[in-house]
C-alpha cells in the first residue's frame, strides 16, 4: 500500500455582506494511504477524452476533517488536483474516491 501526503481542499461558505455568501477554498495538509490505483477515460462529444481516476485514498482524519467532510472538493495527487467524487467516513479515516481533474475556475 502506497503512502499519501499532500494538499486537500475544502469549500467553505463565507458571508461577504449580509445575505451574500461566497465559496472559499481552504487547503489543508493531510496524510494517509492510497488503497486503490485505477483510471479510465471518458469520451463523449469531445475531441479529446478526459482522464478519470478511480483511486481511493484513505486520509487520517482530524476534527476539522470530520466536521467538514461533506465540503471536501479536491485532493492533490501526482501534482494534479483531482475532484473528490465520494467520501466515506470510517473513523479514524476518511475514504475518498477520486474522479476527474479539478478545475480551479
């Protein structure tokens, strides 16, 4: 089993002015294990296929991670930010399944 150490991004809502909210990405450093390595390509009405990871990463959780697991948006793996498609809470771990490439825009 490979080890993981890297950045994880959470989207939190911040009130900019009364009644107006904005999503802010909070990045945390986390550690864990890579428990599955897999990938596939998604084609559609595009010229180039999209690469999608089906990797599963088991992160060691902390109080912030447990209270914000539903806001987990990306995990940086192999110098690329990947979307988190699902999160499973199995204390003391968060089991995350990765999807396509995260778009910062």
